[in-house]
C-alpha cells in the first residue's frame, strides 16, 4: 500500500490536485471553487489529507466550531468526508485515514470526532458502518431520518443545532441550500438549473457563504440541502433522475 500522503496547506493548495474530481489539464469550475473555499478554511484548522497520487483517496475534517454544519458541541472535530474509491477501495486506505484523524484529534486534545449519518446510508455521506466499526455511535437524530454519529474521548457529546431539526421552510418551490465545499456541487447545481429551465419549474438557490449561515440552516447539512413544498428532502446532490422523483411528490 502506498503510504505517501499529503496534507493541503496554504503553500501547496494551488499546485495539488483535489482528488474528488481529477483533472489533468482543463480547469474544472467546481474544483477551483473548492480550492477558493479551502484557501480560507485551512487557516481555521481545516484538514484535507490525500494520497499523493491521482486517486480519490482522502479525508476532510475541521474543528466543529468552524465547520460549516448546523452541529454544536465543544472541542470536537467534524468529519466531512472520507473516501477511497476505484482500485484503492478495500486496501486499507480508509483505515489509515481514519486512524490519522482520530490520532490527530487526541493529539490536539479534542473531546472526540463526529459526522453526519442517516438511518439509511446516503450516497454522499461517509460510510457510517465503517465509522461504527471505529467506535462511532448515534448521539442525536432528526425526524427526517438523519443521525449524528460521534466517537467521544471524554464523555461529552455534540448535537444538532435546534434549527437543523426544523426541516421546514415557508418557500414552497424547489429550494436548494449549498456551499462550495464539494467540487461536485457545481455540476449538480448546473444539472438542476438546466432541468428546471427546460421544464418550467421554479427553483431557488441559496448559497451558504458564511459560517453563521451554515450554523443557522433549517436542516441537516454537509454541503447541500434540498427542500420541496416546504419540506426537507435530502442532503444528497441531485441528478435528473433523483430530481424527478422529488418533484413527483
């Protein structure tokens, strides 16, 4: 197993590829938006650690206090994403990255690590069964089927902010909250825009562009949140098939 990992820093951010979407030559708008988003977050203790190869093998986490999610709790790390895909899957890379995060949390004197999960695994969330093997447990839930998983080192526990459990808004049209933390957000937004324009569907896009906005969101959130007819639907990024299914409700 290749054990050559790299942590992104303000100094190397411009030159390192972001392995969610791998590009060799032509710039990708989603990747560049992610790079810009990261440029500010790295100074806040945000960690993006990746395999030093052209591969989708990485972990991304941040101090909960500065994590763009409506989760509250003292002195935790929030785990956004852990991914090992393709030929790198099942070879111990995920294990290595998780162990790094947990060791980093302990070294920094953190109370623990937490992450978003759900009763039914969502495509765009870290594998919660994998996390549970490392001792993560469900510590909070929402009526919409989402869960907050945490591994506590000192007995203290994080929780969803009360507003995250609202899961309702006044706007009845398709409404999408998003930030630029994930490179795939850009193309999902473009897919939704095109579909809605073609089919005459009203849609509102609300960019979450500050920490305060993220903490005050009316739903659980990792980087995306979808409402329709005033009800919260999903944190999953949308393709045309998934969008059609929501709009039939």
